[in-house]
């Protein structure tokens, strides 16, 4: 079934210490806050690791991204569960069997605080 304007897609993930360790190795983002636990034993999750939530939604729907805009509002820590909700804003069939898509998204932690917002656009081949 094809997506439609107004459709809402959600994805949820709890970030772990292992996630941060692996992303640190892959990305090279070795900021001290990603390596040294706070007084509660948590690490700060890299912003771009948090941003994998909306990219997963795009990937699940075969979106070839052209633009992505992120606004990081507050930190995410290991152990946090984040729910990402993406809303299809534009969905238009084009030439050559392509569909243009734009979606906005909001990521909220388990305390119901918004941690990341933004939008992405691209094409579905």
C-alpha cells in the first residue's frame, strides 16, 4: 500500500551503551560526553545516532534522501527510549516511476520531552 499525505509512521528505540560504543568507532565522534559516564552511569548519545530514527523510517519506505534537516533540542542518554513519529507532508508521483516525498518528524523521550525535530525529503524509486 502506497503512502499518502497525512500518514504517520512511528519507530521506537532504546539506546544502549553498546550502541554508543559502536557509533563512536564508526563515526569517530569521540567527544568526552560520549566516552565518560555521568553520575548516573549514562553516556550522551551522539546526535547523529539519535537521527538514525527518522532515517530508519525513510529507509523502511525506500526513500532516497535528498535533504535532511535536524534540530537537536535536548540530550539523549543511554537507557532512554525515543519514539520517532514521521508525518508525510508531500507525496507526489513524478516521471520515470519516481515519487517525491517530504516528511516532518518529532522524536520524544520516555519523559514526553521532545529531543529532536526536523524534516526529510527525497524520492522513492
